[in-house]
C-alpha cells in the first residue's frame, strides 16, 4: 500500500516521472537513523528531499530519493526493510 501511495504521488506531480519508475517504501527505527541515511545520501551525491513534520516539533519523518538507477542507491538502501 505504501508503494502505491508513492506511485500515486509521483503520477500526480508535474515532474513527468517515467511510468516505469519503481517505488519502494523502506523503514527505519528512529529519527537518528534517518539523519544518518540523509548524510550517506549527501556523501554519495544522491538527490533527495527530507520531510520534517511541523506538528511534531519539526521532527524528521521521511526521505524521498529522486528517481535514479537502482545501482546508484542499492548499496545504501539494501539494509533497510520494506514497510509492511
């Protein structure tokens, strides 16, 4: 269901995302793990956005990775489990 939500968000954007783009929803156990992931993505020059929730004291809640070749992110993201 989470991946379908991601697909719907992408298709409703004006970014002209290719239809063959794959969407996955991965989970982390804490906000600090999200911070570490964001840092790794920055170090590897992988384009991403970080979402902070204003209603929760601006807590980091999610990271969106822009569409890119799987080979570019697999070594970083493969340790995170799919959201169930």
